[in-house]
C-alpha cells in the first residue's frame, strides 16, 4: 500500500504593522481554518514594518501557534514583502502558496475551498472574492456567518488575479518559470503583473466567486479623492505590465483600447444614472462612482506617456 504524502500550504500575510487589531483578527481566523484530509498549513507572516516589532506584538497578544513563521523584510514596499513570502514558502517545502491581506477575515472553510477548487479544475491558480465591511466587528460577524456551499467544479477561467484571496501552485515560483513580484512596482499592481506572466506562460487561473474573505474598508478609503487615485493607479499599472510583457505594437493597442473603452463607458453610465435614480438611489450613487472610476482608470492608462508617476501607494 502506497502512503499518500501530506500536502503543505503556506498561507502568507504581508503586513506593515500599522493595523494591529486587524492583523490579530486575520491571524486568528487563519488558526481556525478547516483543512482537507492529508493537508497541513504553515502561516507565514512577513513583517514589513519600520520597527520590526510585529512578531513580538503578535506573540504578546497571545496569537501564536507552532505553525507560525515570522520573517522581517526591511525593504519597504509590497513587492519586496511578497517576494519574501514566496521565498519563505519555498523554504518550508510548501506545495501551495496562499495570500490573504492583513485586514481580511477568512471563513472557516476558506482555505479548504481553495485547495479543493484548484485541484477539481486542474488549475494552477485559484482566486476568490473580497467582501467589504465598514468595521472589524462587521467583518468578523460576516465571516462567522458565511459558509460557501456551491459546487467547486467547472469554475470560470480568468486571465488575472490579486493577492487578497488567492492560492497558487508553488511550481510557478520555481525554475523554469521562477515568476516573482516586480520590485519596481512599489506603488501597487505587482500581483496582477505576476499572474499576467503566469497566464502568458500557459497557466490556468480559475475564479471562485463564492469563496469570500471579509475586509474592513474604513471611511478614509471611501473618500472620493482616495478612490480617484486608486483607480488612476490601476490604469498606470495596466500600462506598465502590458508594455513590459507584450511586444510594443500589441501593448500599445491594448493600452489605448482600454483607455478609450473606459472613457467611453463613463458617459454611458452617467446617461443611465438619471433613469436609475427613479427606483434606486443607492444604485445611482454606485453608478456615478463607477463612472468617475472609469475616467480615472482611462487617464491612468495613458498617464505614463506624459511622464506622470505615482509617489504613494493607493
């Protein structure tokens, strides 16, 4: 009788150490995960803080287990922290690498669904959804009440993913592919660029929309000024990753097409908005917000062509 080998998943949390209560809640939810049989989990916390005190803070708060690994990444920036995470995951011989943000709460079967789903669909990457909550208390409650039950077979194949709720096979970061996070993208977007390269290498990404983690989305992130800069950043990173990974002519076609598409969709949504107001004011506000976001995204796509650069992460 052949003994089946235990599969190891490294769940990675990158943190700047500025959101103590959110990080503690995130790690607590990870410690409670239900795993499929013949699977084990290691929680890797990448301390990307200025003072390097995340490990001591977490342990002092009593949130610690034998399967925790802490690593200090002194270089400030998300791609540096993400690359440190995959390096540590390879170091513990992980078969899979999962990422979750430090302000997110995972339901009990979150990781189990990712593992089962990636195998049921013959995929190399599986990405889930993020639900936004106004407070940590709401996020914790939403997570405890949520239990996705839908069939994990025949999930939708997609062309991109982000690291807020994702699982990937470790082989993507090993030779011959050796995909890593572009450390020039310190102001955001290195995750989408990472998964773009995976798709260009022929790897399969699937999307499980019912596998949701819950994020605390404070008022500051709902301000118009923040949202405008965030969507502008999406456009800027779109420009960068397409110019980096595609032949010049093809890249420029994609970039300008996306720019025109976003700028065209914005007025269309604004025209529809007055009609929506008749029956749904909340939907109206959302529609107007999406129109403004489209304009910011479209302008972001061409911003690098006129020398505009971002100097802050949004």
